[in-house]
C-alpha cells in the first residue's frame, strides 16, 4: 500500500505507482478543482502543492500533478485547491475576485496554487518574483493584466496584515486565516504515517518524471518503476575536496539553492528563470536532464562548460565518465542497461573565473531553447588559460565546442580572436531546421552568442561595435 | 403605443440631443446624461468565489454515476479511404461498452490527419485508450497536400471531388456567405465589389502620387481554449437527452442534437454552467457531441467525451492562414486613392479564409478591388475565431498604410486621421491614443536607437461591427421575501455575462449586485444568444433591463396604494421604493415584496429590434504598441500597449477591460509565438501540444493601458455593444509597425519569431552594405 495525505485525508492506495497524481485526484478522489490543460507540464492548470518533511520542518512546493506519479508520494502531503479553501476567501482568492483575475476560470486554481507556493516559500515577497511564480501558468482569457493587478493587491494586503518571516510560514499563514487549520497537524500526521519504502525493485528509473511522463505516460502504467527521488541521501548536494557533488535525485531548484553550487554559478538565479517553470524545476533532476539527452538540455549545457563528470553505478561497481564523452550520438549514451547515474561531480573552479549562459527561445520563459550556450573562461592578464564553450540545439547532442575551445587556448582576448572563434564555432556545428528555427538562424545565433560571451565578460576588451 | 424620448447621444462628452421613439412599456434608454451607480463601473465577478475556490464545475468536471469515458480513433494519415475496420479485439477489451463508427457505412473518406474514424466508450479513460490500440484499420492511403501553395497547383491532389457547401456558425460574419466557383482545391475568387475589375483599380492606382505594394503572410492559429471541447451526455429516458456541453451556444447544440436524434426540442436539455473559453470554436455540437450521445444510447450509460490538447489543435477549428498581396495608393496630400487586395488562404477542409474586412471598412477612399479565395488542404477545418479574417487583414493593411505614410513623409498617426475624416469615433480614439502614448515625442526616423536593443512604437486601427440578435427572453422573478432571480439560457464563456446581468438588474431595481441571483446556461430557460460576433452583451442586455424594468413596474403597482400614490410617481434606489418628489415617503423593497400575491411573480423582457440604426455601423479601436527588438538575437518583446476602444455604453468596466486585455494578448501571441506547423511530407501537425505551440505567458505580456471610449447611441435600452472581438484585430499589425519603427525593417510574415526578425535584419544589412 502506498500511503500519503491528500488535503486532510489519509490515502492508502494500491493503484499502479505510475498513475499520475492529476488522474488520482480527479478520478479516484473526485476532486475536480485541479484542472487539466495539456498533461505535459506546459499550462499549470494542474498545479498542486507537494509537502514533505525536510530537516524537521514541512516544506511545500508547487508541482505539476500531470507529470507526478503517485509512486513519488509515499509519506508526503498533497494539497489541491479544495484543501486550501476556508469558510471565507483568503486574501489571495479575494484579490483574484476583486481584480477580475479570473475570466473563464479554468486556469484559476492553478494560479492560486502557484501563488500559494510563492507565499509559502519566496524569501522576498515582491511583484517581480510573484510573476515568476506564475510563469508556468497559461491563461488564455484575461491577458494577465488583471492577474498582475491581483498580485499587486495581494502583496499590499499581505504586507499590511501578515508578518511573513522566512521560516515558520505555515503556522503564520494558518494563524492569519490564509491556510486551513489542519495544516498545523500535518507534520505530526506525516511522522506517524506508516509507509513501506518500496524495495529497490528493478524497473524503469523515475526521477522527477518531467521527461518520462511527457513522453510515455501510457507505457509507464504497464511496467515496474523504480522511484529514486526519495532517499534523502541521493538528493544531497555537498562539497568534497575541490568538487561539488550532486546526488542523482537532486532537483534543479535544490541545486540552485545550495551554497556550494551558488559559489560555482553565482548567476544561477538568472539562468534558472530561463529554464522551464518553477514547478518543473522543483521536480526535474540534473541526472534526468543528462540522461534524457535532449540536444538542448539547459543544465547539460551548463554542466558541460563546468567540466562535470558522472559517477555511474551498476550494483556496487562504479566508474567515472566525463560528461562530454557521455553522449555518443542522438540520444545514444555511454550508459549500460542497469547502470545509473549515482552522482554528478563538478569541479569548483579557482576564483576569478568567468561564466556566461545564453539562451534564446520563442518565449523567454518556459520554452525550450532554439540555441543555448554556456562559456567558462579562466584568464590571466587577458590571456585565456582555459576556455570551455558548450552549445545546444546545434548538433544531435549537447556539444562541447572542442575546436573553438582549443583555438582559444592561450590566446590574448581581442576582437580578432573573437571573430575567429565565431567562425570556427560555425564550422564545427551541424544544426538542422525545425520548429525552433532554421539551420541558418541557429548558426547565426550561436555566433552572436559567442560574441556575447566575450562582450558580457570582457566588455573593456570586446565592445559592442565589433559586431556591426 | 410608442412614445418619444429625447436622449443625449454622441461620442464621449460630445453629446447632442436625439429624439428616439420607444415602446410605451420600455424604460427610457440610458444615455449620455445618466450617471449610473453600477452600470459602467467596476463590479467584481459574481462567480469569482466559485472560480477561485475551484468549486466552479465545468463540463470537464461533470461526473455521473456509471459514467463511461469515450475516446476517438483518429486517422493517422491526411488522406485515405477506409474500407475495413476490425474492432473484434477491441470490443473484448476489459471495460469496453460500445464502439461506433462515425459513419454507418464504409468507405470512409479521410481528408485530414486527425479526422474521426470511430469512438470507443469504456469504464475508464485508460481502457478506452488501450482499446483504441487494438482496432485494425485498413487504410487505402491517398495523395495529400497540406501546403496551400502546392494545393493551388494544377496537378495537386484534390481534397474534395465535389462542390463544398460553406458552413457558417454564429461566430462568422453574417452575410459572409458567398456564391463562388470551385476548381481543383481553389474555391473562389470572391470578387468585391461585384462589378469591380482589376483594370479599373490598377488604373486608379497608376495615377496615384504614391503607391506601395507588398505581400504579407499570416499563419494558422488554433483557438487553444484552456477547457477543451466536449460533452457529458445522459439519456434520462429513452427519448430524453441531457447534455453538459462546453459550448458557446446552448440552443444551437440543443437543436443539433434534437435534429440528429429526431427528438422534440423539449426532450433535449443542454447545460453549460461554467465554460472554459471558446473564442469562436465552440458553436455546434460537433461530431464529438453526436458520437457521445450515440455511444451513451448504445451502452445505456452516461458518456463523457472530452477532447485532449492534441485533438484540440488538430480537429476543432483554427484561424485560417493567408497570403495577401496588397497594393494601395495615395495622393500627395495623403488622401488614400484606392486599395487592391488579392488574398488566399487555407481553412483546411473548411472555408473562411477571407481577409478583406479591414481593407473595406476602416478608411475612406474611392476605389476598391478584392479577390479572395479559399484553398482546400488536407488539414483540420478552420472555424470562426475572434474577429474572423480581421487580425489577418489588419496585419497586412495596417503595415501597408504605415509604409505609405513613411513614403509620403506623413506621420503614421496623422495619416490615419487624414483618411478617416468622417468617423468621429475614430478621430476621437486616435487623439486619445496619441495623448496617452506620448506619440508626439516619438522619433520620426525608424531604426534610430543606438546599441543592440532597439525600441520602436507602432500604431494600428481595428474594426468590427455591431450585431445583436433578437427575440431573447429574460425573466426576472421576485419572491415575496424580496429575493430576485434573473434567468436566461445564455452561457457564460467567462466573458462575464453573468456579472453584466447582475449589474443591470441591480441598477434597474435599485438593489445591490449581491441581492440579485442569476441562473443561466440551460436550454430550458428563456432563449438566449449564441456567443459569437460579440453579440452577447449587446443582444441580451436590453432584454435584461427591460425584464427588470417590468418587474420594477409590478413592484411599483403593489407599492402605490401602500404609499398612497400612483405607480408613475415612484422610483427605486438603495433597496427602497419611494415617491420621486418626496423621497422620505418610502418603503423597503422587502416590505413591498411581502405584499406580492401568492409566492412570486415573473416579469419578462424581450429583445426586439433596435430603436434605430447606428449612424456609424462599425466598432473601432486604436492600439499603439511599444516593442524592444534585440537585434543580436531577433527577439521581440512587446513592452507597452495603449488601447482605445469603443463598445457603446460599457456595462461593467472590469469585464470590458478584461476583454480588451485578453484580445491584446491573443494578438501579441499571434504576432510573436503561435503557429500551427504541418509537416509537408507526412501531413501531420508537428507541434500539437503546448510545448511547441507556444502561447503567451504572464512574463511575455506588456503593460496594458486601456481606455474605453463611451459612445451613446440610444439604440437600445442599455446602449451596450460587444467588445470581445475588436480588441484582437489591431495588435499584430501594430507590433509589425513597431518593429519597423525600431529597426527600419518590415517583417511581413507572422509569427514574427526571432529567426524571421534576425534574417530580415541581416537581409537589410546585406542590402545596405
Ligand atoms: C514543461 C517542461 C518544460 C521544460 N523546460 C526545460 C527547459 O527549459 N530546459 C531543459 O533543459 N529542460 C526542460 N525540460 C525538461 C526537464 O524537465 C527534464 O529534462 C528534467 O531535467 C529531467 O529530469 P527528471 O528528473 O524529471 O527525469 P525523468 O523524467 O524522471 O527521467 C528522464 C530519463 O532519465 C532517466 N534517469 C533519471 N535519473 C536517472 C539516473 N540517476 N540514472 C539513470 N537514468 C536516470 C529516466 O529513466 C528517464 O529515462 C522541461 C520539461 C517540461 C515538462
Ligand atoms: S495539465 Fe498542463 S501542466 Fe499539467
Ligand atoms: S480565465 Fe480562462 S484561461 Fe484563464
């Protein structure tokens, strides 16, 4: 039996663990407030909160229930819109009513859930970040203008009435009538919940499920699954000597928040905004991003430039592979049957390095890149001692631009070498025309980005006029 | 006995008197002299609480005991003849209760990938999906064509071998029906005006001082409402059908189901309490509705059939694409001389690719010629989509107008004024838009910004028309405890008619909006409009007011003896009924209601003809848009929009503004992101999801400042006109003009994605160096 809490109710179910939570709440629990718009993580209509105990405190995060298999729920708390309702509307719900932020209303529960996550978790409660919290929610009716007004109203109301310090937000929101009382009892209830951690049965590895359940939700209902997102251990991110070790089931958001990773990529918050949506990042793991092997996987592009290595395991045997050698061809990996990623190891660079990430997509947010690229530079007195530029969307695999990087080695940075690097890069890629742009466009774009890498990191050496 | 009333009519504050004849039992129409308490103010949605708490139940959410789930088997080929279907394995699959073909007899001719073949009903959705996989279809695959240019060629495979009847819904423009010929895949051209010839227009343009000529292309856009199409059907008796439908037209759905099953109308009940958006694609019952009802009858159980996102993109409507060659000319004083438009586009297996509305109806000039054709392709049929034909037409026309203005060195806004001299509303809107946006500060030279991010500001006009429908029946029931309920069958697509009804009834009865209950979305109630052509508010609101007015009159009759006066001396406000001349002599609404004989009374209001025709029959709009173009990546960001629109007298500003905002964002999304892509080689849509079919999100949206210009016509008791459609017409054209102003480059093809913009920029660089 799989046991978890859904709103205030204890659930024990023997349904297939690959059933997605959206279907579970709507069909089994008959809670129709959670909506379905796409079943692929792209509309946010199905957003729910997922709560779990970490470091003795309950933490909630908004996730897309359409991509969340119930097998990942053991011992956790799921909150749907029904579980947020009180006798009176909350400030959040009222703001939506007063500002007409709901038109047909099909998207509304999703927005309410995403913003509840924001109130529960966001360190600063400002407008810009609140909007980011709903970047994964599509509304076809309102034009978002009224939703923005509602958010502004909410923030003023919250500011004047609630003291939301960083921790203990749950009890504070309960005390002020923004969350139902039962939230306070959930931690004890979860602690008492008995659930068998499923034995490590062999089966298809499911991490966050954000690729798997988009690609093959049907098939997954018919095969044994191995959920690896549970054990705390595999989610750990820590420093070991000069390496940052990222556990196989650490998510993009967990990584983003970890100090050692932030030391490597101080600008990770900015990059994160360009990657998926928060609910997706809350589930999506780095390992999953790597194994899915999309030629435009954003984290892979970051990790390639950071010279990451993978620690692979079968049983107790383990081996290490450089990430850039892991990809053998389109979706072909140096990964054996039964082998899995145990850890990702990222060298912590010496201080003074330069890093830049660029991505262009049709929509700036929640969209897959046409082209993305990252660049790591170590420089001594304008001389490049190490260059690692990676690029996605320009080849069947996420690419490390080996020729370009080799060319840049030991060069003094000046406009001429940048121009040459742009040329070499254009020659070592093989983009194809598809929905995300023509081959010609992608080639051109990558060249612009190479320029941008230098221009943003070395503005005193490479001015804007070089391009023109 | 009709009576005459003198009304204040006109644009904004510019009012004049007009004598209007109205029926004796009708209220004096609201006019420019009325400052009303709720009408035209910001009344929050009455269903807000239901929607923010997730309690609002959509068709998608209906669960009935024993309900089965149905799913379609759809053709995987774009063109085929199906002679054999083997369902023997599928019918044995656990849970399967019924399998029915969409056509009783084979062969079935398939004309697009995604066309319905048969449907399965099973106990669970999963079982239905699994059963579908066991069905063996023998396809005799035929040649197909999905590219409209290839489809026009002589030897192209033909989509239809017979003449195609044009099918129109309430979402299409009345009078759009055209008698044209069909040859191969081309239906048309439809020439307008009927007696025009290309020679005449060419001659007129040839003698013009300046002429611009270019070809514009627009893409196919899918409606992508958040709730998909679908129904839940329940045969409550052998000859009685109850159907929850996600529809824009409960009465049309009722009629179609009654027709399909040969049932009396009174035996079919359609319910649409909450509805997750339609935008023009949800008028009929659809093949899904009929099939669900058939399956339910066969399986003797209720059936739910809701489409999924992919089916939504493939099968149930879209905005047709277009190729428009436009040639327009002007004299040296900036007066337009004529417009020539040759346009074709594909609505797949449907019709409706015309684009000439804006070219015909925005500007004043002498010579016009248009040729419009539909090209059939093996793709899902188009459907009415928010201002059919107009965003496409305005994208081309408004860029051409802009280009001509630059050529003549006349300010583009000024140029638009010069060419609409007799339209007082448009003149007022252009003035307001100029002031709001600080147009005068704009650098007249395109591409003037230094640096890689270039900003620009563009303007475009929109046009729409006034339709309203007739014979709607609204009832206002007053109970003897004073409670009031207003009832009509109309559905609320989210556009807010429920709130509008409450607002009007509260205003008329002198009560608070919270005192009024509303029941809508049911074909067993009084006849209501189908929500298309922006008719709902303009059509229904006078009947709402007239019904509330009749109820008020009844209350006055009851109150008159109590106040020792006559009914004509009474007024109602703030929950009281009082003597106009002596407001202190009053009774509360409740006191009067207590005296209602029996339990309650019902007063009916009926929508009749307008009192008179509008002087200007069009509805207008001006949008000014600021964009930032990243010339290194081609990424365009719409930063700010100033929108000025008119819709007669707005009923509730919150819903009106929300329509404008929603129209603008759909326009931005159309301009920059959305694009249905069919693979030429397989005929299959490659982006039938929301991952690759991109719709604007909160972070893609500009700041929007909208102004609703009040226009009082006195044409009906409320003076309301719809706004749903006009708001989306101008947007893409304005974005195109803003991109030009930012960069000096015209992007004449939608969507204006980074690749197209960058390549256009490169081309310009190449040409200038
Ligand atoms: C709406 C949406 C938007 C997205 N946007 C972006 C974006 O902007 N940029 C981007 O890069 N990606 C994006 N993605 C994809 C991204 O979410 C995934 O690539 C994610 O990182 C995969 O991680 P996961 O944990 O969800 O993997 P899962 O789906 O659980 O697994 C993916 C694959 O990896 C395998 N796997 C997982 N862990 C291991 C392991 N430890 N060892 C061996 N195999 C393993 C699984 O078996 C499976 O084959 C988006 C996805 C969605 C749904
Ligand atoms: S249903 Fe669209 S994100 Fe889940
Ligand atoms: S209100 Fe209709 S989708 Fe948001």
